[in-house]
C-alpha cells in the first residue's frame, strides 16, 4: 500500500536558519518541512513555519493555509502584508519559555534591588562593604500583561516577596493572592503608579504600541527601573532617554528593540545606565516547537480544530 504524501511546509525567516534550529527535532513521516530553495512544487506547500519572515516570503505559495510562529509573539505575522485573512496564524505555547522569561525578569529585578553593580565594583577594588537592605515587599513591581509570560513573571516575583501590581485586559478568574490587578483604559498607568520596577510582557498589538512612554514613566517612583521584555515597538526610545536624563528612571534592561539586531551605532549601546541583551529573555524549546508544529500541521490536514491558532481580532 502506498502511503499518502506528507503535508508540506516551508521554513520562512529572514534572520534565523529555522531548519538548522528545529529540523533535527522533527521526526514525523507525515509532515515534511523544506527550506524555500528545496521546494519544487510551491503549490503543494500548505503551511509555513516562521520567525521574522521577509516581505516577499509568502508570495510563492498560493495554497498556504497556515503560518505558525516558532515563538510566542505573532505580531510580525499579524502585520505581514503577504498574509491574507484566509491564512490561519498559530503560535507555539511553551511552558518552559514562560519559566525562562520569569527567571530573566526576576534576575534583573534582583540585580537592581540588591545593587549587584555596586557590589561587583567594590569586589574589584577589594572593598568589603555590605549594602543596606530592606524588605522586598517595600518595593513595588508593576507588570504589564497577564498572559502566559506575565503570569509566570508575577508568580516568580511573588515568591521573592515583592509587592505586585498587574495591568491586564480583564480580572483573572484565579487571581494570585495579594497581587493587585488593574483593568480598563488606564490599567497601565494605574499599575505603574508608585512602582519601583516596570516589567513589560505585553503582546504587540495596535493598542499596545508605544505604551512605554514619558507619561507612563512619570507615574513611577523616581529612580525606577524598566525591564523591557515585550517587543521593541512598545518603547518610545526618545522617551526612555529623556527619563534617564531627568533621573525619573535610574536604568533599564532592554532585551527587545525596534530594529534587531540593534544597530552598532545605536546610542543605547554606549549608555551605561542600560543593560542590553540580544532578545534572549526567553525562547521556545526546539522539541516543543517541532511537536506543536507537527500537531498543528496534522490538524490542518485532518480539518480538526487548531488548538494553537490565535484570534486575529485580539492580536495574540
Ligand atoms: C520571543 O520573543 C517570542 O515571541 O517567542
């Protein structure tokens, strides 16, 4: 008996070699994913596995029914002019990724809170000088976003004893004890008011673009810190520089940028008040990505519900 042809997909990314990263973990006879240059029959391609696809990347595949992001964010796909509404957009949901995100956020908060820069400088100069401490609950952490990533961040910081404000779309069904949730149009502003740390884990949508701006920073405690692990487009870069100049912000940790890689001549690189990392706050695990891509490709082939599809109207 001849086996049916596998459902065919293509890797599309301008910045990453997705086959190199995920190809190894792919172990399914009925799902085949090729590099664009390996595709001989573009009409047979039914789905794309994507990270930052190029502007023309989808044009060659007239029968594409699904574009799946290997990451949690689907902003690049939702905004892509080459994807019509008929193409379903899906994303990976990896619980390990949320744990990584929480670890990154907690690391940065603790770095500032426990003054590790000062301690390391003292150590370099062989100076034994303990620093003053205060109870973690005296520090307010504002978290923007209460999705899979936001919840993991909130739980981690809660365990560490911080006072937590959360800005979210709607009050959660299972709120975490002692956490204060803010909803409505002013949720971000209300959550940020009087906070010492501002952590952004929002998805990028039309309504969340540019939310990290002067007006929001003004409500924070003087000398607060920003931890930006959402998307570059959330941040008004000139407003960050202004807030650093006035001292409203004492520093910021930036993992995501409007242009990635961050251009070599960007002023952020040389600013000592910034801690910069190359979009590594979290990542989805190759084995989870491949498992979920295979699950989604099979559901597409079988016409069964796509568990990992995103709601276009919601933007995530
Ligand atoms: C990372 O930024 C992701 O979207 O998974």
